[in-house]
């Protein structure tokens, strides 16, 4: 009788270990799915933010360059216009290389 109880206890414990490993594997797979979900969303967000920044910087250096050219060409403020054009060229150079 004692042997029978011991064998059934061993079988139950082995089955319990298998269940706990199965639960642990399921937990790990759920955590991996969540981490993958966050990684995909973070990659999408960073790509979207980078493309938005490129668009804004291109628009900004175009406007600054245009304002500088108009100021320089009209003679309204040649020095300031020249500096704005140089600044726009520098912004374009840096943004196209870094972004």
C-alpha cells in the first residue's frame, strides 16, 4: 500500500512539473509576444517621427533660404539675407547628412 501511494505521488509530482513547465512556456511566449508588439510599435513610431522631422526641417530650411534670398535680392537687408541663405544651406547640409 505504501509503495502504491509513493508511486502515485511520484507520478502526480512528475505530471505537476510538466504542467508547471507548460505554464511557464506559455507565460514566456505571452511575454515575448508583448515585447515583440511593443518593439514593432516603437519601430513604427520612430520611423514616423523621423520622416516627420525630415519633412519639417526641409520645409524650414526652404522657408529660411527663400526669406534670405528675397531680403538679399531686394536690397532690404543684404547682410541679414546673406546670413539667412548661408544658415539655410548649413541646415540643408546637416539635415540631409544626419537625417
